[in-house]
C-alpha cells in the first residue's frame, strides 16, 4: 500500500495517527521523497499536491480540507482527522477594513484562487483574484492586493502584518483520502485501515 | 493530451479505430456535434464564453449536448468520440455511446456488453465493472428524505461519519452501513440481478458503494476500472429524457491509452472451457468480426 503525506504542518500529525493505527512509516533520513517501509511505501509531496497524487493512483493520503476543496480532486474522504485544525479566512488591512459586500472591484491575493472565486461568487461580489504561492500577507502591505484569503491558525501572523479577519470562509481540518480505485481493488485492507484510524480518533476525543 | 501530440495521436488512432468498429458492430451510429453551442442550462461542463453579447459553450458534456439537440425522444443508438472541456482550455478525450428509448434491462445489458467487448477488442482484459443503483438508495432512505443530500454526500466521499452524525435510528444506520459496503453477484433488487445474470461476465459486480455524482442519472449506474491504473476507465448510467429511458457510458481515452499495449493483433479473444461451448462462443464472435483463439 502506498501513502502520500504532506511535507509541512500536517506531517508530524499524519505520521502519528498512522502509527497509532498500527502503520509505522519512517520519515526519510536524507532528502529522499520516497521511502519503503516493508509492505508500505511513503511518498512525500507538497501539501497542495497530495490530493492530486491520490486522485491519480496513490492509495492513501492525508491533506487539509482547504487543499482538497481547492483542488476539487475526485478522491474518497472516509474520515476527518483530529489535527491540522484552522480556518480559511478573508483578511485585510485593519485601517481599510470593509464588509464583503463592499469589496466590488477589489483585488484578492491568495493561494486558493478557486475557493476565493467561489466565495465571492456566492456573495455576488465581483473581484479580481491573483494567485500567489506564499507570504500572502505581504500583498496588501505593499499594495498589490486589497485583501487576502488565507489560512488562519492563531491570528498572530495576521496581527503582526496589520491585518484583520473580515470573515471566515471555511473550517479546515486534516482529512484521510483514499483513491477511488484502491477502495475497490484493496477493499479489505483499506476498510481495515479506515476502521483502525476511526478507533484512534474515537479514543482521542 | 500528452506533450508529444503526434505519437499520442498514433495510439489514439488505433484505439478509436477499434472502438468505432466495436460500437458499429453493436449497431451504434456516430454522431457529429458542433464544437460550440448556444448556452443553455441543460448543457453541462464545457467552457463558456461571450461573443456579440450572447453566451456560448465550447465542447460541453456529450450526453447533455445530444439531449439538447434532440427535440423529441425516439429510439436512437449513437456513439461519439470527442474532446470535452470543463471550464478551462484543455479537455479530456472521451468515447461513448447513448442508447435512447430501448427496452429496460435489455438496454443496460447491451451497453455493458458493448463496454466489455470494446475493452477486449483493445486487448484490455484486466478490468472490473461495478454496477450500483440509485433506486436502491432512494428506497433505503424512504422516511428520512430530509437527509438525502447529506447521505449522498457521504456516499460520493465514502464518508460514513456524515451518516453517523445524522439524527436517525441505529437500525437504519446499520442498514445504510450494510448497503455502503455491499459487493456481490446478487442482491435484493431483481432488476440488477437480471442485468448481472444476462451479462454473464465474472468481472461484473454489484456494488452499492458505486455512486457517480451526476445529476441526471435515474437508477442503474456503473464504473469501469482496472487494478493497473488509479483512475476509472469510464462509466455510465441510466437516465430519463422526456419520459423515455436511456442508458449511456463514456470511456476516458487517456486512461485506455495507458492500458493499451499498442498491438491490436494481441486483442484476439482467448476462449477456454468445454470444447462444444468454447467453439459455440468462438463461432458467434467470429460472426461478429472478433478474432478468436480457442485455448487448451
């Protein structure tokens, strides 16, 4: 069975929950991106690419719900996992803060262009969305965007950059992903894994 | 499409030539549809654009495009090979058939056999077909219809937690859990049993966890897949058009291309078993123009 896990903020939690469910995956010692662990194989990918790997054939993955929704990947999501909790929010410089309805014509910087576009479409507000790959908070500071759509955990990064949260777009949590075909061809193995992880989640809550 | 358009084209030419042949052997006629349609709510997918203050759609979903062009329902057996866009500029190539206005059960059996024989003619034998039913689920949620949206969301994501959180009794949850995991050759729904029995192929299963989240399907749905690749090879289902029932499916040509070994010659149907039965089948296949090889 092949697992793909995201490098970064969800990595530790992902290894931990799989370990508790009886799947010991050793993180690579050097800069390798693929490690064999007996019957299991571990792949490391960028958080944004995990759902894509699972959609295209890796059996199991763990990714944030923000990324899964943004990528609109055709994957199965049998479980919500109890870590990686945060929220996707709309934020803007404190001194210019306005409501969503007053944002017509605004330029929005984000790593999540799909989710941002959908959010404003639902509210009937026309904005221009520009995609950035990181340090989103910088964009309104130097004036290339009026507001941002980004992940908020504690709010410290926003505050440090003079931004305030205008509205929460969605709650985010880590999710267990399963490839649609693996669910059929490895039915028993995958069902067992899902049930074991489910027990771990239950015990912890 | 691949970066090397021309070598990929050669493969697709071989694949589509074989598919056209099989589809035509089963009596389907190719349909040629315009690249651009005037926008209508009926059309799914495609890429929208505005021209001269009017809205248009480029390369929409073929089933929806065929239905949008069909004024009155009548018996039709059509096939298409076309690119489908989904909001962007790069699309997916599909080959599919639509059987409109046929007899219930017969239509489903025939389309499933078209899928099987199409793959076999390409030399692809390592595949499975999972057949599900929306009616079985609708029946299962009778009395708790207010949770239909959540239950179908749970099904498409295969997330039973969504159902567990609903305020419905444990007995019902257990019943849904059983359906969720049902996989076999016969079930309580006679219509599916008849279809599976008439198709008579060991690679076809009943699987109620198989849900294709398309709005127009009315009952029987199926998905074709191979353990060799992580994406479905295609799928289809039953729908109703102006009171007439229809059944269709589409292959993802990119997925077929990954499995196709490039040698049509190898696509000889290998037949094994008791001498008389094996040759009876071989004779039928040869009559249909399918190369055969009767093995030991």
